[in-house]
C-alpha cells in the first residue's frame, strides 16, 4: 500500500479546502441557512467538484463534466470573494438568498447527470474489406519432350569362385571288440526282453539297458542276431 507523502502541494490543498469550506459556510449562514444546513452547503459544492473531476478523467466527451465543474468552482470562488469584504454579510441581497436556497437542487441535478449518465462507447472501426484472392496466372502448357537414353553397358559379373570339394561324411568309429562278459550280459537281457515282449531287442533299448555308447550297442546287437 503506497504511503501519502506530505509535501507543499498537499499542504496548500488542505489550506485551500479548509478556507473554501469555511467561506461557503459563512455565506450560507448569512443567506439565512443556520445550524447544520449551513455546514451542508460546502459539502454539496465539494461533492459536485469531485463528481465532475472524475467524469472528466473517465470519458472522452467531457463537455458536460466541464460545465458542472465550472459551476461548482464558481460557487466556491464566489463564496471566497463574497466573504472577503466585498459583500455585507449582515444585509445579503435577495438574489443571493434565492441562489443559495436553490443550490441543493442544482447540485443534485448535476451530480445525478454526472454519475448516472452512461459513458459514450467508443465507435467501432469500420470493418476492413477482405482483399480479393490473388489469382495465379494460368500455367503455359509444357511441350512433350522425349528423352532417349543411351543403353548402359551390362555390368560385368565377378568370376565364380572355384568349387571346393565337398567334405567327406564323418565315418562312425569302428567299435572295439566286445568283451565276452558284456556280450553274455547283453544276451541275457535280449532273452529276457524277447520272452517278455515277444520281439527281439533293438539297439536303442539295449543301449539304454547297458548304458554303453551307440556304436558299441550296435555292435552287440549285430553279434546277438
């Protein structure tokens, strides 16, 4: 919140307002307005000044505000001049009594017109006509042009790599001679399998029963045949 700075202008405004207030009171009291009515006249003049000043600051067309501001200012200056010794406050003329008596109605009319008259709305600018769309010039027809390309030479293929000899299939290792004990045990298993199932034992079943490599199982199966 900004603080009020006390300077020479503010002091002058307070002094001018107090003196004008007192002069208006004295003039109203001399014109026959006694008691609280004499104090209401300076308040009425100051309120009209404030309303006219606010109207001048908030609207562009301020001719009416200027007119009421001049009327209120004339009332204030007139009271200052009249009470400076130029007017006999003991014998106030009739026209001044009439003016003082009619001031409240005049101030009410001016304040009402200043406060409740709608402000003039700013005139809207004329719409700018839309620019006509720019028409592109018609394109000239392009003549058909046939471009003949020279035949490109066929790319040379790289020479085929020399065929490598196919690797020989790995030969199964020749199993060593089957031990007799293992052969006897295998024969017992084969006899039991044939008696149980009615078919001869194959190499895979024999290899699973004996737990020997596949070449050795094949050699045993061949000897059992």
